[in-house]
C-alpha cells in the first residue's frame, strides 16, 4: 500500500511548524525556500486539509488541524528515524536522541542518574531532558516532544501507559530547635494550628489539600513554588511544611539544620512513574530506559 505524501514533505512541514517560518525551515533542512513551500503545499493537498496559515513577512502559524497533524507527523518522523538507525546497526548499541520529560520538582531526584549512569551505559545515545509542570509534560508526551516522562502517578490522567519507578511518603519538616522536633513521628493534628510554609506548584497536591482531607484547617503563612525557599523558612523556625521527596541531608540551602518526621496519619504513598502515550509503540531506546529504571531507582 502506498501513500500520497512523502517523509520529506512531513519533515519540511514539521520544521516549518516548529520554527514558525518557511525560510527558517529551509535553512534547517538545507533546502530551498521554494522546495519547502511546495512540499508543504503538496502535503496539504494530499491530506485535503490546511496545515499552516501563511502571514506575509510574519512567518507561518498552525491551524487547529495542523496542530493535530503535527503530533502524528513527529511520531512518523521518529519511527522513520528508528527504522533508519536499526537498519544501520545490527548490534545492541543504542543510537540517536532520547528526549525525557520530567515534572520539574522530581528532576533533582531522578534526572541525575539518567544523565549520568544510564547515559554512560549507552555512549552512542544522546539523552536530553525537558522539564515542566505535570500538565506540560503530559502535553509534551502527546505532542511527541518527548518519548517518556517522569510524573507522579496521579498526574498521569491523560491516556498514558505508566510503570512505577519509585515510591515515597509525605513527611513533616521542622526547625531542629522546634519543640516538636524531638518526636519520632508526628500527627497532622499536632501541627495544623502552626504556621504552614507551603510548597505549591502547578499540578502538585499541596499540604493544604492534605490537611483538609483529614478534616483539618491549614494556617497558611507563606506559599511558594520554590522548594528550597520552603526549607529555608522552616529551618529558620518560621513554620512547618509537608514535603514528598526526601533530601539526602537535613540542612537548608543556608546550612541551617532541619528535622524530617514521618506522619502517623495514614497518608497516601506517592508513586513516581515513567509514562508514555497509550497507543504509541516504544522505541528501543525508550524501552531500554524503562527497563534500566528498575536498577537506577
């Protein structure tokens, strides 16, 4: 069965959409501007849909249909690249580029071993990372801007397939000089009336939500998306906080001591997952990372 369009047309369309200009796409693809413009026009004709709106002296913008076609086009190009790499190598060596997405607050805990240990095992593979909020990473997966992404399990409500790579449980942090710091564990009711220094990032389940789910009212003093600022303010005795990921050292960015206490209440275990689009066949490099994650974490 043959198609009415070519990989070259798809490549030129993806470049024009990504760069916002026929001229820039021509430069990136080492082709003439006329060749790129004609290829995109032929692709639109063959698909019977307008993909780009041409604006004189202002480049091009995607139509709604073009945005939907773009994510499929990227997968076609990725599959073609995988086929080409497999044809060039009959060994187990991984080639090409693996782009990994990561929910931004997870990055310090999961990305270092990926860029260090995993990349070292596969020197012919280029590993790149994009970071953002959970929703941004879900969109990046669906649009084909990354192959797999590290998310919390409850952030992956899009049509994604997931595999758990690590689990963690929320805990309370206090200044080392706080009267409650000497306890082995703590109940949320013990701290609910104290000033709460709350970490809050897009798509994060924050401490206030956790307290309210236990029938408690949070006494919020400060809210910030900067997790190191949370730890600094707590270490100075300005309040407490509830975090999920565990730091390897109990000191703040300023070097002041902190105490991390497990929560007696039945808090939910948070699952960190690697996710990828449901109906997409994994490339060999993505599948290799998923398998390696069992050892890395």
